[in-house]
C-alpha cells in the first residue's frame, strides 16, 4: 500500500510539466542528477561509453524524454536516437539504443510511432555491419501501452530489425507475453516495473513482484529457452535476483555470453563492475539529454535516501 502511494506520487511528480520546467533550470539540482545522466549530447554519452568499455561494461544509450506529445518533441527524439546510433557506430562500440514508445509518437498515433521506429531500426541495421552487438530496445511504459509496444516489437522483428522488448514482472500478463517471445527465440529485457496498477492486472507489493520475477527468470533461463536461441536480459540492481539468475543459468547450461545483465548508469556501480570482473555480460542503460527531471525523479523514487539531498539542493540553489 505504502509502496503504491509512494510510486504514484513519484509518477505524478515525473509528469508535472510546470514542476519540470522550474526544476530543470535549477543548476544545483541538475548537478546532482549528473550521477544518473551521461551529459547533454550523444557525443558526451559515447565518451562515457568508451570509459565503461575499458572496464568490460557495455551501454544502451537513451535520449531523455517520455510522454512527448508535440510533433517537434517527437522529431527531436528521433533525431537524437539517430545521432546516438551514428556516434556509437563511429566509436566502434555496440550499437544499442533504448526507446520509449511515447517518445517517438505513441501518444499521437500508433502509425506515427511505427513509422519512426522503422526509421531508427533501419539506421541501426545499416550502421551495425561490423562485429559487436546491436539492438533497438523498446522500453515498456504504463500498462495502457503494452499492447501497442508488443505489436510494434513483433512487426519490427518480422521485418528483420534487430529489436528487443522490455517486460515488467509486476504485470500478471507478462508470463504469457514472455512465453510468446521465447518461442521464436527473441530477446527480452526483464524489469520489475516502474509503474503501479491494481490487483486485477498487477502483482502488488515487493514480495509478490520479486516472486514473479523469479518465476519469469525460470522461464527465461530454462533449457527450452536456451535451445531456441532466446537471449535473456536480466535488468535489476537486486543482487539476490542476479544471483538467482546466475544459479539458473549455470544449472541449465547457459554459456556466459548467451545472456546479460543490465543496470542503470550511476546506480550500484560497484555491483556492475563486480559482474563484469566475474566474466558476466553487463550493460548500463545510459541516458543523455537535458530533459532529466522525469527520469531523475524515478531514480530518487527508487532510492528515497537521496530525496533530502535533492530538496536541500533545490532550496539552496
Ligand atoms: P530494487 O528492489 O528497487 O533495488 C535493489 C537494490 O538496488 C536496493 O538495494 C536499492 O536500494 C538499490 N537501488 C535501486 N534503485 C536505486 C537508485 N536509483 N539509486 C540507488 N540505489 C538503488 N521500468 C519500466 O517500467 N520500464 C522499463 O522499460 C524499464 N527499463 C529499465 C531498464 C533497466 C536497465 C533497468 C535496470 C531498470 C528499468 N526499469 C524499467 C526500472 C525497473 O522497473 C525498476 O523500477 C528499477 O530497476 C528498480 O528495481 P530493481 O529491480 O533494480 O530492484
């Protein structure tokens, strides 16, 4: 109950455009968010990606911005995704970008989203001719967007775009959605879910969500999924869930390069480095851009200990 209230409050803050406009001008608050954001441009983010690559850590670049509703904002997001692809390609790194469906047009129409996703997918497929891994990763937003996001994923995959999709353990439907993408040997990133919903459609409370995460990891790292060439991405900072995934992977004969972990840039960095040092594939979701408030407040929501620091910086800045 408390978790739901807290998360709802954070989602409300993330979507408040007047608060966003005001706080993003605050230099102290912006400096505090640098922990989670790798600069204002794709070039800044690629400089960070090079440093991480030296430690054996890969990235997925994300241009900040969600629930974009203007044509101008959508066009800008597409342009920035394309510049991230170009910068990664020039740097000889994995060409891996994350995209929120509402950034590229879902709030306007499914057709606009699909058209933009195809442009990004085509640029990615053209750039990714050399070695390395490449992927257009679709993020998953609130539960009202799941059908459209999965349909987009399936369309792009049928066209041969190297696409993957995020699925959320808090939603009850995920088990069936996941099974349907394991069968053809796709790629899915599993997260707990940054949104809230009622018990009709969602698992409610940390314990229930974690228990479902384990059930979904069982499916993702099963022998059957391995034999189908499915590629699991376990995206969590929860070291117990990571250990559970490693235990399942070892029990079912998964090679270390046949699955990966993903975490957020700036969160539990030592844990990411430890995974890399032990030979595991690890990628950091690495945002760049100036629209940092909705993303940053979600991170604060997951780490309430940093809230007083944010409030102090806003008051003093
Ligand atoms: P938690 O149980 O929240 O955290 C585990 C441990 O990590 C705890 O000790 C906690 O204190 C610490 N920790 C967690 N967050 C922070 C932080 N910000 N700062 C400091 N410590 C922290 N959600 C979606 O709904 N859709 C998406 O598309 C999506 N994409 C994601 C992609 C990646 C790569 C990751 C890692 C997460 C993504 N999420 C997404 C967010 C996810 O759903 C969770 O809300 C978030 O990851 C927190 O859950 P957790 O599994 O990390 O575990």
